[in-house]
């Protein structure tokens, strides 16, 4: 099957093979070597000299870890939300008792760095800013470099959801000044679900020392302490470590810049083809359209469930529906992590064929 959803993503054969290895002692020397190697390669991919910690959790667990390790109940926090996952990040912060202010951006649009700067001037008491780099629910990539400049220029802590961007899109953590950046194994890293990976800046460690949120499983200090002796505080997802180790080896061979270029090619190709089919992209401005997932408006004459069913049952291609308020309004094609040119073309061919079977014709097209 050609799995083209925004995650989990397909796995290369050598990653699948690595994942099937027998268990080892997670307190032993072999696991310690894997943890050291994976951590070093992640630091290179994050473009950071700071700490990178691995947690056995989903991406959402990684987001929760960012909140509980840097903030205290009652802290004023600004959440920049452009979709479902920005809302989730905000909800986690709110659940832990922060005083949350939302800078809500219409779904399909990117956040304006100047609006972030203005919000921080209006709320100078803000301690931290939450932002999603790549919003898979809308197919939008925020201008994180410029947002980060606004946040760090105001002297605030910056916590970033990079779950579907890090690895696949340029996101130099140190250069942009990201204090905590969170990603997850099942997106652009070509590995199965099960690991959250987080970078922690010196400023974030200072915040950690003052943070009073309750934390046990997600305590960064414990994770760093155990990592220094080649372990994790709790039983890790050993098989996912195997898989991620193999995937990172592939990324090293390909080169990170080349890996980013592959995603840029895929994003451009998908956008070009869907526009040729007479479909409309969901992002309001194409320059902010994601290179890891393309969101496409469902024409009024098309039943998205039928469209996706035809693609899956007849052509073996699975794409995603819209989430929450966008359910039935958009479809989403994932192109992150492991894919071939043929995978992308087969997906687009299947979409064109399914649309033709349904009888969709673009406005102005001949019905002859």
C-alpha cells in the first residue's frame, strides 16, 4: 500500500529489518552505544550544540514535556495557534494551569511575526511563547525564523512544536534561538511511532531550575542524568531506537541538505499536479504551503469519503481527511520521511483517476 498520510509514515526496508532485531539489555553497553550514536546524529540534524533528549512517548508527550519542564502554574503564556496542533499545544499549557493568551490565526493562514511582536508588547508579562512550525492539519508552515526573532527579541522563552518539520524542513535550532524544539520518530525521521526527541537550550535549562510544574516521567533533568551513563530513566522503546538508528544512518548517507531538498521537490510537485487537476490548495498563501503535507480543498461536487475510498480500494493509495472543523472540507497528502518519486506520482495519478471516476470537472472545463 502507498501510505500518504501525515504520519505515521512509510518505513524503508532497512529500517524495518533493524526494528526486528532481538531485544538487548536497556541498561547494558550495546544500548548505551545506540543511545550515544542516535543522540549525536540528532544533534547534527537539529543543528544544535545543546542537549537533545529522547523520551519514549508520542509527539504530544514531547509537547507536554516542554510545558512541564520550563513553566510553573500561573505563568503567563502566549500560544500562537494556526490549526489543530497549535490548539493542542495551547490546551496542554492550559491544563497545567498557565495563564494562557491565544493569538489565533484563521486556519489556512500562517502566523504574522509582526502580530506576534505586537502581542508581546501588549502582554509584556509573558514568560513563554508556544508555536507550531509546521501545522499538518492545514498544510501550513509558519515563518518560524522570523517569529523566533520577534520572540527572542522580546526576551521570551520559545517552545516549538517541530513534530512534522524537524528532519524534513530546515530548522536550525541554535541559529534561530529555539529553546525547546520537539519532534517525533514517526514523521520525517522514517521510523515507527514511539519516540519524542527534544532539544533543550541553556535558557530552557535555566527555566527548568525554576519550573514548578509536576513532572516525573518527563523530567528533563532525569533524562539528561541517565543519558550521561548511556541509559534512559524508564524502559525505552528499544525496537524504535533500533529503527531510528538505521534511519539516521540513511539520512547521514543522503545528507541533511539533500533530504530537505527532496521534501521541497515533493511539495512543489504535489502542488503543481493538484492545481493542474483544477483543485485549490487550502493554504491562503502558497509560499507558506508545507513541504511535508499538502492540504487541498474538496470541491463542492465531491464526496471526500468516496474519493478517499476509491483511491484506497482501487489504487492502494491512502490519503488523509481533514481534522476537526476541516473534516469533509479538505484532503491531505503526506510526503515526508521515506518516499520515492514513483510513490508521489502514483498518488497523484490515483487522485486524478478517482476524481475522473466521480465525474469531477474543474470550473470552465469542457464536458465533451
